[in-house]
């Protein structure tokens, strides 16, 4: 079974020209379009590099996002700085467009002493408080009720902030998905759910994940709007999200946006997708690569020249390489980091265990 | 006799028993076409088809809840939870229905099934691919908890678990899925639930361990031998029902006890063993019961080798006890 081709009204990039006549507020300026492109490209370069580093044993694990950059970057671009995101392990593009530094991402993958997670979490389990990018846990969909809670608190405090909560197609089967959607609907929480329907939940195709013809229709059951967009069309994703975010900000409640996209790479560095899906399917989606689509649009509109394109790529590669080189120098976290942050202050048992451990560690270092 | 590893032992037990008993169904995430993320169910989908090897939607409560229903209606389900760390969405089903059905219905209903889940650290899995949460299940009346440490016991105990009349939580030490190999007979044999195994005889100190920690304990025992200390190692194999006779026998023999598990120390199963020993055999003890366990913190990533009980940590405990 293959992921069905998107059936959406909201095509932007495949039709000629940038549809300025749409009633969207805040269309990206030329500079912003180039910025979006840069971040998408950076996400791709980061992804490729990280996969390679894992293969070379320089990092332990990685969850690639190649193919999904448009869904990630296009949606998060619609936010204000003070809004929040609840990402998944795969959302590198969200982190980058929100302004996460390359070094902090690399440090996390290496689990070194500069890692904001202090080397405690497996790679791809990000969390950056400075950019309101909530901390990731592996159990699928466990973040969704929490995201709704943050949105409810924003409403409680009479703020006009919005939460963007990301999840996959597989996540829609979990109990937490349903709890989250129901609470969001009941309390009209200022939240927008971005469902990155990439066709697969490890080896299970979306058609066997649910008997519903679409995922977006699940929102209807909870009393709010669900829309489908071409998730490989960064501007379509942006527009749908901007509209939903505005709606949430106005106090008109949640929206679910189902981005139809595709995971071009393996589920994670531990996965071998040739066991469960065909090469043809992957090739078909490669031809609809979201970065290629956006690049040809920018070129057609004379917003990006070939020279500028290669200059951008070179710049980004240099930035990335130097971030990696710097982070590879950093030592691993100090031993005491195992014992910190369990509680706000240290109980006797942890103190005692730390004292014992210190002795053992000094012998083993 | 072919030499196989632990994950192959799981696969062999499932395959052979599925051929013998057509009521057995496997259900879980990625268990079908993919053969399971650890390949424990490899080839079963091809042999038994999608009605008996069921790739489920991503919902652990759905997996365990429906497996309970199937069991009530006479099937013999062996659901897989991809990592023990992901069992919590099904915790309600396990504690509320699975563990209590026989008791709450006055024995009218029962639901026998085996929940298989890889558990434990040592694979660089961070917080959510490393936990050893066996104590939660041991604390719930009505569940049996089985943790094999060798390929032979894995096959024999899995077959016993599938044939048992009670729900079994069957935890597979994924750190040693591939690294521990031994000769295992093809065909039918069982290892009884509720029986520990003396993995090594000794007279000075007893180490009580299970799962991946058995092998660390054996290594420590070998190191201790070089220092002239004779260490006995008891592999529990089943936590519930605990082989109390075997525990008391080794305690009475050596009078010095170390319990090793990678789960956090506080409230871990070691505490239960220590309490039982002090209730039933305190007069035989020459020194304190020492637990070498995971720390009372979530499971770390970069520094996991320092978190897991290690040979040096066990050696320290042995040295301490030998002063008594
Ligand atoms: C509760 C839970 N069960 C199982 C897993 C193992 N697992 C990790 S990712 C995944 C599939 C997720 O699919 P989807 O929601 O579509 O997200 P994607 O990985 O495609 O981005 C599974 C089953 C998990 N992390 N959490
Ligand atoms: Mg998916």
C-alpha cells in the first residue's frame, strides 16, 4: 500500500505564481521567503550530516526528517516568538526556524557537556526553553495533553499566545491523542495541532493505522476544524497554519492541520525501511521533494539565482561544519550530572549514592 | 545442538508453539512484516499470516486490552510491547483487568496471556529505551513476572509462560539479546516458572541477580575467585512467584548476601528480597544485605555505563561483606 497522493485544494507552489490574492494576512516578504528556504536547506544538510555521523559512530542515534522540512518549517514560521511549540523527535526544522542554535542541536546529538539536556536524553530528544520548544519524551503522543494544558493556561492568564503541537500519523491511534483533542475542543484551547502524516509509523502504513479516510476528519469528532494541506508545499503549510493560529489567538479555538508528506529516510538509524516499503514509492515521493519544489518556485519568481543558491548552501555547510568541529571538542558531562535535577533539592539517598559513585568513578576514569 | 542467542530463542519458542497451538496469536507494533524492531518475531508473519501475527495501530492500551478480550474468548495471545518503557499507556489494562479478572469475578473468568517486552539498559537508549520497571508489576497481585537471562531459559520459560493459566509479564533483557549464546535444543522442552537456578556454586558470598545482571554477577564472581573469595550466584529467573526456598538456601549457606539489579534501588525488587531474608533467615546473616542497583534517578544517556551496576561496584560490595 502506498501513501495516497495529497487531495487538497490548497495548492500554492505547483500553480504558477505566488497567489497574493488569497485572504491571508502576513504573507512572507521576499527576505522571509529566502529565510524559509535557507532554514529548509539547513534542516536537510543537518539531517544528512547527522545520519552520516551516526553511521561513522560519532553520535549514537538519530531520527531523520528528510522530506518533511516544508511541514515543519512552514508551520512554525507562522508563530510569534512568545508562542510555544511541542515538537516530536523528528522536528529539526521546527527547532531551526524557531532559532535554535546549530551548536545546541549538535551538542545534544553528542550528549556532551554543552548539551542543554546535560547528556541525559537519547539523541533527537530535544528541548530548548529559550525558544519555547518543549522537551521531547519518546512515548508517542504523551506530549499532546500537556500541550493542551499549556494552551489552557495561556487562556486562563488572558494572554493571546498560541501553542503549536506536532504529532505523527501513528500518534493518532494513542489514547493521549484523543484526550488531548477532546480537552482542546471542550475548552476551546488556543492550540493548533500539526499532524505530519508522513505515511508511515515505522513499518505500519497510515492506511492500516486507521479506518478513517483522512486523519483531519478526526478533529470533526472533537468539535473543531480539521484541514488537509500538501505538506510538501511550504507556503500552503504556512498559510493554513497562519490562519489557524490567528483563529486560536482570537479565542476561536483549536484547529488540526494534516500535512500530507513523506518520510524519505528510515524511521531512525535503527530502522531498515526496505523490509516494509517499496523503492518505487520512495522514488515517487523523491520526485516531489519539498525543497526542490520551493527552490524551483523561488527561481521561477526570480527570487533566487543559481549563484545565490550555491552561496547559501556553501555558507550553511560551513556553519554546520564549524558547529560540529567545535562540539566534538567538548567533553562528556560531569559525573554529578547523573544525580542533579531529579528533584529541586537533593534528598539523602541521592546524595549518598552520589558519594559512593564518585569513588567508583574516580577509579574507572 | 544449534547455538543460538536470546532473541533467536524467543523466536524459536514462538514459532514452535504456534505450530502446535493454533490459538496463539501475536499482536503488537511492527511485529508483522518488519519482524519486530528487535527481530523477535521475524518470519512469523510469513509463516502464520496476518490473522495470527497482527500489526496493530500505535496503542498499547489497545494491544493489551484487545489481547485480554481474546484471552477471555479462548485465544492464547502473546502481545509484544516494543519497549517496556512504552507499556505505561497499557498499565491501566494490566492492573485493572489483566491482573484482577480471575479474582474479581470470583474465579468465573480468567485471562491468561503473556506480555513480552524487552527491558533494561546498556544499549544507549536514554530514559525511554532503558528502564527496568519490573517492580511495578511485582507489586500487582495476580501477575506472574518472569525474567530469563540465558537463551535456554528464555525458550523454556517462554513455553511455560504460554502454557501457564495466569497472566505473565515476560521481560527480555535486550542488552544481551544477541551477546549471550548457548546450545539450545530444538523442539519441546520447558523450564518451570517459579524456580531459580544456581548459576554458580560458592561458599563465601551469595549474589542474587536476574536478567542481564546475571552475567555481570558471574563476571564479578570470577574476579573474586582470583582474590580467593568463593562466590555463589543465584539466577532468580522468576520474580513472582519467587523461589523463596532457593533464596533461603543460599543465604543459609553463605550468610553474606548481595542483590544486584539495574532498576533503581529505592522500592526495587531487591528491597522485597532483603525484607524476606530478614523475616525468614536473619539469624544466618553475618553482615548487612547489600543492594547493588541502578541509582534513584532516571536512566541517563551519555553516562549510562556509570549508572548500570558494574563488576567494580559488585567487587566493592564483596570486599565489604568479607570483612564480616
Ligand atoms: C507509546 C509508544 N509506543 C511505541 C513507541 C515506538 N515507536 C517510536 S516511533 C513509532 C511510530 C510513530 O509513528 P508516527 O506517529 O507516524 O510518527 P513518525 O515516526 O512517523 O514521525 C513507534 C511505534 C513509542 N515511541 N511510544
Ligand atoms: Mg508517521
